[in-house]
C-alpha cells in the first residue's frame, strides 16, 4: 500500500497543563521513537503563547484507521490531555516544506 498523509488536530481539555506535565516524558519518547511517521508536529498555543491548548501533526499512514490508531497511542491521550481528536486525509498542495517530488507537480 502507498503511504498517505493525515492531519491530526487535537484540542486540550480545560486545565490540561498538569496532565501534559505528567505525561511529557512519555510523550517525547513516543514521538522520538516514531519520528519516521511524522511529517510535522507540534503544540497549538494560546494567544499569548504561554500555554499549550492542543496539538497538531501531519503523520504518514496507509489508511485513516491506521492514522487514528497511531494517534491513540500517544501517551497524552491516555493521560487525559485531549478533549477532542480529529483525523483527516491531508493532501498537501503548496508550501516550502513539500518534498521536491511534490513541488514539481
């Protein structure tokens, strides 16, 4: 099967900072162990950039189900950080970070 890209958008529960702090080490270990699956990822921040309010990532997977299962393995999920997780197929069309192969299309 061909790997596809998926956008994972997550919004935190209210007062999730404590849960994030408790699970941060495990979350970082998970992301580093799976860095080959990430095209891009990081925290969404509030307007003052003082705290995380969610996360977004673009991940590689073969199917939507696989992308959802991968997102569910994030230790932040088990720690109760997220109130909502949405996963969609992502079809990049423009941007400086696109692989050279896509820029030529």
